[in-house]
C-alpha cells in the first residue's frame, strides 16, 4: 500500500512511524503560534497535509495515548475516518477533557494516523434476523470481564 502525501506550505513534518512495530504514524500541529484549549474547549487543528489513499483503504485518526492520559486531550469524534476520495487538508478535531487549560505547541504531535483496509457492504433489507444466544442484550449484557 502506498500513501501519497502532499505537504502544504505550513507543514514542516512528514508523518512517520516512530518504531518498526508501530501501527500508527504521528501527525503534528501545523500552526505558527501556540493554541490554548480551555477545559471542554474544542478546536480544529491543521496538519498541513493532504493525502491520497489507494482504493479500498481509509485513514483512521486516533488520539495519542500520552496526551489523553497525561493531559485529557482527545478527539471530538474519538476515531475519525478519512475516506479514500477526500483530498482536502487533514485537520484534527481536538477537545480538552481535563479541568486545566492545555497549550498545543507548533509542530507538536497531536494525533496518530492508521491506514486500514476496508470493504463496502452489500446492503440487503430483510424482514427478520437470525437468533443468537445474546439476542437484544445491549451494553453490559455479557457481564463483567475477568
């Protein structure tokens, strides 16, 4: 799979895998000045990147675990999807879930991007579904984990 990346003028870093076994590549804030997020504040942070994915692939944008646990910085949509036909700038919708302000620095790593293969389902409308042991049991219906 080849990921084509177009660097916009305000981008200084190409995403990269930090280790040989890394599934995600870090995305940086392509900003000139720091941006402070107050508690529960949301902002769209540019990366200065446009991408082109091969047919049958998507880019998943996920929070960075260190920012999440240490500072409460996450993504508004938790895991964002970039479709293969999108050609605009990749922007990161961040939210500060902590009780303290957090300042995003220029070029700071703010999210990670994972490339994943997908299939589009063929839709079939039916009048009933097959029975299962779980049935309609929803959240928490399978009990606590061990």
